C-alpha cells in the first residue's frame, strides 16, 4: 500500500491547492506515517520551527480529487512490450506527454502538471 502513496513533494503541492481530504497516511517532517485523519498544514508544537504535516493520498485519491473538479485525466501504457507510458490532461486545453519509462514516472509528471495548472488558475 505504501507504494501507492504520492511522494512528499506532491503531497505538499496538493496542500497548496487546498486538498484536505481524509487520508490513511500523512507526512510529518518528511516521514510517512499511518493515521485515520490528519488535516493539511497542521502546525505541530507551535512556533517558527514547527514542522508541517501534509496529508498523503494514494494516487487514485489524488487523481479523483482533480476529476471531481472537471479535469479529464488519463495515464496509459502505450506500448506494454517497451514500457512506454504517457499521460493526458484535458481542462480547457490539452496537455500530454509520452515516452515515459514507468507508470510511476507518468503519475509523478501528470500530478505535478495538474498541481501546476491548478495553482496558475488560482493565481
């Protein structure tokens, strides 16, 4: 199950765009921890050196959050023999990238681009 959790950098990005869904995992000081629920950006111990806590959704939950907001997302294996992965995002315009080497690379690049698009639209 841990391999299905998004990386910490993306969890931080999701919190910037106000992802605040209950998740089974969260990052605390870069360490992945199990919990029933922990809200984003919770300050621990107070003060200027408090650590940030970010909820850590699994891939499906992160992509579903965007789909509920009207984004059309596809992460696909274009060539099973050669491991050629791609992703496509449609939200007012189309962004796609192919020639990726693994599902993990395709997921990371896709979610990174989704966060970037969402941040630009909120600016």
